[in-house]
C-alpha cells in the first residue's frame, strides 16, 4: 500500500488517538472524554503500534514514522504509568466492580453452588444415615484422622494429637496454599469445556459433606461445627 493511501485510511484514527492522549494527560478534573473513551486505550494502543510497525517495514517517510513513534511513546507512557490511586481503585472494585461482575455471571454462580452444595448435602445425608458409606469416599486413615481431630476429648479441635504449636505457622501456610490451589485448579479446569471444574466442584462437595455427615452422626457435632463456624469463613475468604 502506498503511503498516501495508508495515511488516508488511518488518519482519522490517529487524530482520535492523539485527542485521547491529550485528554489523559490533563488533570482528572479537566478531562473532557468519558471513561468509556479512556477504556479504549489498550486496544487503540495496539492498533497504533501495528501502524507504526507497518510504516517502518514499508519504508514510509521519516516524518510519518516519527509521528507514529511519538504517539506510541505517549500511549506507552499512559498505559504503563504508575497508578498512585491503587487503593481507591481496589476499594471501588470491591464496592462496585465485583458485585456488578457477580450479578452479570449469576447463572454460573448458581450452577456452581448447586453442584458444590448439592453434592455435599447428598453425601452428608448419606453418611449421616449410613456410617459405612463414608469409606466409599474417604479412606480409613483419613476418617480416623478426622475423628481424632474432632473428638470431644480433644482440647484443641481441628488439630491432630501430635501437632504442636511450633507447626501452626507451617499449617497456616499449608491451608492457604491448599485453598488457593483448589481455586486455581477449579479455574484451570475450565480449559476442557468446564469438565475439570465440574468434577472438582462435585468432588470437594462430596468430601466435605461426607466428613460433616459422619462426624455429626457419631456425636462430634459440638466440636466439629463450632470449629468450622469459627474459622471457616475467615479461611475461605
């Protein structure tokens, strides 16, 4: 493509991108464009960089190449500049952005809740009614460990008998890594049409429900449920 045709095809875009940069470089209170226009910066910046690369590779005039290079530098400075208001942006996301995103994805949220809580409720009721059914979900060693951790005589519910205070920090790291790891695995499981995600949601629901139903059935409800209600919300958050 000749330079004249290239210039004619993209000149309106370049003028608009320059106007966007001019507006972003003003103090916030003096900006004229709305946030929707500002949100186009990453996409427009990529397009401008493509135009700059084409102009260089095709040997267009140094004047045009310099013009595009200058706009690319300004765009880079705006796109990667240090954001000093990160705290307020984080608060705004928690207060507004996250709830809006959650409502927009409500159908997926309810489906995930149904799979997780539904499988947990079914396995919990099954293990509560039949004490042997838990062994079809969890092996005997794990069941024995859970019973030892939450037996009424345990002065420190939720801990095994051999666990000392020195290992608390290590266990804290383990729980955090485990919870985050589950979150990443559930997210990454979506790569195969969501099959991995569905499996992990149902599996974790089955295990948690089975433990809750079994410990409740054998009379460990006070130690188990008080421990879960005391730390569960903080741990999951």
